[in-house]
């Protein structure tokens, strides 16, 4: 049962980081490149690819820090 909570924490961390990245970068992209930039399919793929990469790296860092500080044990 302990491992399921670690997986839930990792998924929740991933989703929170992804949501924050999406909200902040969408505003930046609209201001920098215009509203039409995200309507092109290739640009959407690039945007979501970077979002997933940042969220994965942030989740890995957060889980490492939680393990290092002995909050999570796995």
C-alpha cells in the first residue's frame, strides 16, 4: 500500500508542474508569437513535448528531494 501513495504523489506532482508550466508558457507564447502560433499542429506538438519534458524533470527532482529529506521512503 505504501508504494501506491508514492505513485499517486508522483502523478500529482507531474500534473501540478504540467499545469503551472502550461498556464505560464501559454501566456508567454501568445504574447511573443501571436495567437495563431498555437493553432498550427506542429507547434502544438513542440509545445506539449516541452511541457512533458519539463514536468518529468521537475517530478524527478521533486521525488529525489523528497527521498533525500526522508519524507518518502522507497
